[in-house]
């Protein structure tokens, strides 16, 4: 489908949970967030229905996000259901990688095409600081597990914070090259002030070619990460919600005050 600025919208990012096993400083505020009760979170059956409608409207690229998608119970079963839908050409996932040793092989078998894995530092103490307690070796084990499982074209997402880890770009490039990965540098963003930047090594942040909308874990479609506009798919109906959101997709991002990054899906 085309939006009002003649951009083809075919990419849906689906947050399956607002919960995570890390507390990254750029994603969750220090005071934390109030998690949605399970009753408000979309069921797998609802997500499957939404994807089927999206395909009919011309969507063909889908990405599962969170929070951390692998903390959602029976996530492999959702991947299997979505992968079987005729018209789903790409089914990807963004993960911090900590649970990939447990799930990578099953995800690959279920039909997941691609992975984006977050890795903001190759220094254990820095990784612990930016993730608020995470263990770098667990993340590296997850990357290894994805390789063993047969995933190719995997991207590493590194959030760059000036004065903290901006001196690690070369090391991250070397690590990626050695492991046949592709690294993307994402400068730390601020939803409240509207500070966002183009992704180095990717197309994110380039509003004039933006092709995506977002589905929150509690069933709200959003046209832009930096916009407060959202439509409830349960109240509006799935197709009508898609049409409204695509019609309201802004020419460029502004800012967002009604949700934190972890509650949108990044």
C-alpha cells in the first residue's frame, strides 16, 4: 500500500511482549515501566489474524520484536504459524541473543528467515553497564548458536553512545567480519526530544524511504516510532486500523511522549 507521501508500506514490526531479560539504558528508563497484564497482550491467534490481513493489504516483510521476543512462552509456535502464511516472504526477529542457545535451532526449523542481534560492546564491563547487569559471554554464546543453527545474513545492532562506546566501532566491525555478520551502528535516540539519526550500515532513520509500521504488544498500530498516533486493532477492526495508520503516517518523525522504547518495539 502507498501512504500519502507515495511510500510503499510493506513492513510490519510486531512486538510480542513488553518484557525483557535485560534493562538496557537506551530502551528502559531508570525507574522502569509498568508492564501490561497478560490479558491485554495480543494472543498468538490475534497476531496470526493481523498478519493474514496485513498480507492481503500488501505487506510481506514481518519482524518479531519486544521487549525481548524470546521471553514470550511458546514463541517458536508463533514463528511456525506465521512462516506458513502464504505471502509472508520475510520473517525476521530482533533479539538480544541471550536465549538463542536454547531456541536458535528450533527457530530456524520453524521458518524464521533472519536475525538481528543486539551487541553494544565487546567489553564485558561496558556491556554490563549498558544492559544493567547483562553478561557479555551469554550474548556471544547466542551469536555462536545462531551461526551453528544455520542463520545467514545476521545483523548486529550496536547502539552507540557518545563518550561511552563510540571507540568500539572498529572492534565491532572486525568481530562482524570474522563471523560473517553485518554490523549496524545506531546512535542513541531520544523519543521525548525527537532526537533520531540515520543508521550507519542500514536504512533505518531515513524517513523519505520509510516502509514500516509498528504493532505494540497490547494491540496498537503505530505509523512511526517518533509519533504518538496509534490505533487499537481490537476496537477499530484490523483492516480499518491498518488503513487509518497508513493514512496518518507522517512525512518524517517528530517525537513520542506516550510510550517508552521498550513499549513500542524499537
